[in-house]
């Protein structure tokens, strides 16, 4: 057994430690695989896609640890250290990690930096509003905190983009091919292997999409509320539409008006299920719907509790479909 596969076996232990994390004191910092290019990614789903392309040749590191919301993350000294050594950095950009992009030129001066939101052909959606309009929300004195307080400004165009674009598997497929090309150029000796892996990964995602589309065929597509408004890419691809979100897409604090609109929505009977997320505190859901009868499920856009690696991304997609289906079907 080579060092690469040994390392992979050790990985699930650290994941479990992090997931059952209320007891946890130490969250391990990001690490590179022991061979190959030094590649850094922002979140676990992106790490998974890059890992699929590097499979057998190396392991990419990830900055945001499992169970942490990328919207509110702060870089640690161990992150700065891997960024400093990186040959390549892949990140979603477009407002997902406002703490990262502006600092990359300094933190990762020699790395090739790939902003996946501007990859060719990627489907991009603007922020949406559910259950109430933006005007309603700002009337209420809600402060839109996106991008504030992170020590850098970023453009209006970025601010208008919903950054959860990895939840559209068609985007993931495009990214795989791009990642394959970028790695092939950075490490020409292994170019063929990167391109083959990318192609296989893209084909696997196509097959999975067919299976998942079949799985949801008989479901009512709109009777649910999500925790943070992260799922429009997934919803559009699979024909769902959430009725509301507890938090806006940048996961900023919800206004009382938003929460009242959600309670009203539940009263009308249009919604039977609310989906919490592992990286946020569920007590908000419990208090908002305390006097109402609604099923509570859980979905996860970031792969918390899944084993990091090439299989995380497909598993994350299947889990969302499975959990939404269960929540909508339960009697
Ligand atoms: Zn999010």
C-alpha cells in the first residue's frame, strides 16, 4: 500500500472528529497530498472535483473545514501557510468567500489562481428573493452584510451573483474539464491522466444526473423552505422551487419581517417541510415554527460528514435529492 492510500484511510477519522465537533477543540489545518502538484481549494465540493481530476496523482488541500459556513470563515495561520506554498488555487469566488479573493495576490503570490465562477460556459444566476421582496427586507432595517467587514471590497457584479453554483451538476461537469486542462498545463508529464480523469468524472456526473432525475419524477416540487438560500442552482436543474429561505443567500441575519413571512407561508398550507443545515444552528427553525406543525429535515450544500475525496461531490448531490424527497414524502 503506498503512502497515498494510507493517507486516505486516515482521513475519515479527522472528518468524524470535526463533525461531532461540539466536543472538538482542535480542527486540523489543510494539508497537501504527499506527491504531485500543491493545489489548494476553498470548499469541500470543489476539493472533491479537483481530487477527481488528480486521482492517483495527488490530493488537493481545502481551506474551509467541514461543518463551517464558507460565508463566515476567517483564514487561520495554517491556511496562509498552505496558500504560500501552493502551485494552484481553485475557488468559487463571486462572493462565496469574500475573505479570500482579495487577499490571494499577497497570500499566494506564485500560484496560478483559478476563479471558477468566471470559467467559460458556467451557468450563473443572480441572487433571488423568496417569500418577500428585497424592499420588504430593507424597510425592516435589515442590514445586508454581504462583503462587509472582510477587509476588502469587491465589485457590484460579484455582489449580484448567487455563489452556490457548484450545486448545478452541469457547472461541476464544466469545471472538471477546465480543471483537467489547468492541471495538464501545470504538470505536462501527467497531462493525459488529468484529462482522462476529468472526462471520466464528467461522465459519472452525467450518469448520476439521469439517476437523480428519475428519483424525483413523482415528487411535488415546491412544498419546502430551505435554511439559507443556497439551492437555486440545484432546484433549477432538477425542477424544484423552494417557497422560502430562513436566511438570505449570503447567510446574513434574517429580518423579523422575513421570519414572519415564512410563518405566514406555513399557515397557508403551501409548505410541509423545512430543511435545516448542519453548518447552522437549528434553534432558529425551532423558535420560528414553534407553534406550527411542519416537518423538519436536513440538507447540506457543503458535504459535512462525508469523506473528503473524489466521491464527496456525487454523494453530496445524491444526499440533497434523497433528503428533500424524504421530507416531501413523509406522511
Ligand atoms: Zn451558502
